[in-house]
C-alpha cells in the first residue's frame, strides 16, 4: 500500500528532478526568450539607426543647421500653403516643443483654454502677435495661411475649426 503511494507520487513530479535541471529549465523558459525579444526589437528598429561610420551629406547638414528665418521672394498668385506647411515652416519652431511658453503642438491641455476663446481670437493673436510670439509667428504669410496654421495646430489639439479658404475661392 505504501509502495503504491510512493510510485504515484513519483509519477507526478515531472521531468525536473534536480536543482540543476531546474536552473536549466528556468534559463530556457525565461532568460532565452528575453534575449530573443531583444534581438527581434534590434532587428525591427535597425533601419532607424544611421549606418556604422555613416557621414551626413552637405545637404543634410545644411538642413539641420538652417537658420530659423529665411527670406523668400514669392509670387502673389502662388498656391496658398496648407496649415501643415505653414506650421512646419514657421510655427513648429516654437510650438513643436512649447518654446517660450507657447502651447505645445497636440497638447490638448495647453490648447483647451485658448481654443475656448474661439478661432477669431486665436487668429488675431497669431496675426498680431502675443507675448513672446511675434506678429504672424515672425513669418511672412498670407493671413489665410496664418489662419490655416492656427486651425492646423488647434485641430491637432482637439478643436474642430474649419480650414480657412481665400475669399476668391470661397466665392466660387
Ligand atoms: C517665436 C516662437 C513662436 C512662433 C514661431 C510661433 N508662436 Fe504661436 N505662440 C508663441 C507663444 C510664446 C505663445 C503664447 C503666448 C501667450 O499666451 O503669451 C503662442 C501662442 C499662440 C496661439 C494662442 C494665442 C492665444 O490667444 O492664446 C496661437 C493660435 C499661435 N501661437 C499660433 C501660431 C501660429 C499659427 C504660428 C505660425 C505662423 C506661430 N504661432 C508661431 C510662440 C510662437
């Protein structure tokens, strides 16, 4: 009877019988998968890294160190820029990082009280300047383009403003 009991006990212990086997089992079931995951992550993200010994082209360096403001001569009948283009060209300098106390792009909390003032108030601030922000954000855009920049940023932070259209296009 007691022999019988021992046998059934033996049958239920499984393949791990010694501390060494336990260590090996732990190693293969926990440690190895962690390294496999690290390897997969490195494999998937390797395209984002510059190649070993990569050199920037002069164009890439120029792009990185280009001055914040630039003078550009423009055709009065040119296509108006989209809000995103205006934002990237002019507004992101401050608003992408929240520089000088500006409401940061996509920061709904920082934008909410401003959005609550309404589009006209925001446009007025953007056109004429407010606090550390110069008139037109320091740029030289058409008022409609500045408006689009305002809408682009406000909408990214939760507003639902309509994209401003030039008077001529609106009359069509
Ligand atoms: C030199 C940095 C700078 C640039 C460039 C800039 N802003 Fe600003 N912006 C600010 C700062 C600082 C504030 C906060 C002003 C305050 O409330 O005192 C602000 C606030 C605003 C506001 C909220 C105004 C309000 O009444 O609450 C709007 C809208 C805005 N910017 C739009 C723009 C647009 C559109 C552009 C691009 C054409 C732009 N900004 C470029 C710094 C900048």
